[in-house]
C-alpha cells in the first residue's frame, strides 16, 4: 500500500513528536511502518453536529481554531493535534475529507 502525501505528513508529525519526547525506538517503529506503507486509521466521519470547517486563510484560520476543529471532528491523538503546525493539520484533515 502506498501512503498518500497527507498520511506521510501525519506519520512524520508522529515521528517528530516521539523524537522530541525522547522516544527514538517508538519513532523508529513509525518510520518503518511508513516505509512499509502502513498507517492506522484514526479519523472518523463528521456527524451532523460537527462545527463548520474553518477557512484555510484570513480571519478565523488560526492554528487554535484548526486545533479545536480537529479535536471536534477527528480521532487524531490530541498530542498530534497540539504538535502539528496549521498547514500540516489542515493537510491531515483534508486527506480524510474533514
């Protein structure tokens, strides 16, 4: 299986976070999984009560707004949401059409 660019970004964010936490062995496992094309599905579909998707630029497009949105509509690890920059977070959510 070939990972999409967005899935690769998600895995790279996970690896960076694990390395910054002093967990190189776990980061290596993520790297190997990425090379093998494996990724766990951590995203769920938006339900009717989900908030509106923030804009990608301009007013209302801050990292904090995107973090709140990602928390509300996905099952991404909260640590991943907090450590990702806005562009990576938007890319991850767009990969799953959220």
